């Protein structure tokens, strides 16, 4: 047998082997196809059920999505409103910050002024303390001088009192001499005055004019005294100018002092006529 025959024999053998394998594979594949068919059918049913479940889930998801979209839209509006509010608040905060900065500047300026004022006050206090110390020293010195001057003043006061008593004595002497000279010039002798009737006129030896300064029932006080030439038991006429000139009567001196006297109205024979004397009425030694 030649080489070609051998090759053909080998090819036939290989072909037979391949055909056998194909047959075996065909039988095996047929059994597997049935099993695969039923498995695919079962899987298809499962997939259909899953698809239905997925469809329902998709609807639910779509509805939830729409709901979420509405919520998101509302949230967007809310966010926009809040953004606008935040912008307003931001602008307000900026204004507040500007105001606060201005207030801080004012406070800093006030603090600076306060520090300067405190410094000036401290300098003034130091100066005042210095002045107080100087014045305390001066006060001590002045107190010593005052004590010395007080002693001198006491000495002068004693001298002044002595001089005052001497002056009063001299004034009394001068007053008595003046009265004596006045009576002598008028040609009147004091020892020759004799009062016979207490209601008779007894004018002063000199011409005098004065006023009633006080009225107390039937007693009056007049602005004339011994310095004017009025003596005890002298009589004076009383009159009034307004509202009409009127003679009111006569008064007698009960007590005569240097510058004033006390007198009483002399009653007249007419019991129905008793004039009411007033402050400001005039008194004189003789009515013209």
C-alpha cells in the first residue's frame, strides 16, 4: 500500500471519528435544548413578573419623581424667597455694621477726649493741691497774724469803749448846754415855769414841728424829743392836712427821750368830741 492509500485510510478514519462525535453531540444537544427551553421559559416568566414589578415600581418612582419635582420647585421658591430675605438682611447688616463702626469711632473719639480731659483734670488737681498747700501755709500765717491783730483789736476795743463813754458824756453835756442856750436865747427861765392847770397849754420854749409815729389807745408817740427842745409836761397842738385841714386837739408830753416822746390827748369840755388820732398827723408847738 502506497502513501496515498495510507493518507486516504487515515482521512476516512478521521471522518468516521468526526461523524461519530457529531452524532453524539447531536443527541447530547437535543437533551440540553429541551432543558434549556424549559429553563428559558421559566426565566421568561420570571422576567415577565419582574418586568411587571419593575413597571409598577417605575410608576411609583415616576409618581414619586413628580412629587419630588413639585417639592423641589417649592423648595426652589422658598430658597429664592430666603435668598431675597437674606439679601435684605445682608443689606441691613451692612448698614448696621456701618452704624456700629460710626458709633465705635464716636466712642473712640469720646474716649480720647475723656483721656485728654482726665489728663487736664489731673494736671489741674495737681495744681490745685499745690495751691491748697500754699494756701494752707498762708492760712497758718494768717491765723497767726489774726491772733496778733485780735489782741491789737481787743486793745483798741477797750480804748474805743472808753472813748465812747467819754463821747456820750460829752454829747449829754453838749445837749444840756444847747438846751440851756436855746432857753436863754428865748428869754425863758426854766425854774419859773409853773403849771397851774394840767389842761392848760404849756408849749415848748422853742418852736418845734413833728409827726405822730405810733398810736396806742389814748397814748401816742411823736418824732420830737429833748434834742428838739421838748420836755415833760409840754403841750403840743395836733392837726391834719388831708382830706381837709383840721385841728384835732392838744396833747401833753408824759415822757421825753432824746429823739422821741410819749404823749396823751388832753380831754376837752365837749364829751361828744373826741378826735381819733392817726399815724402821720402833725404836731407843733404853735399853729400859724
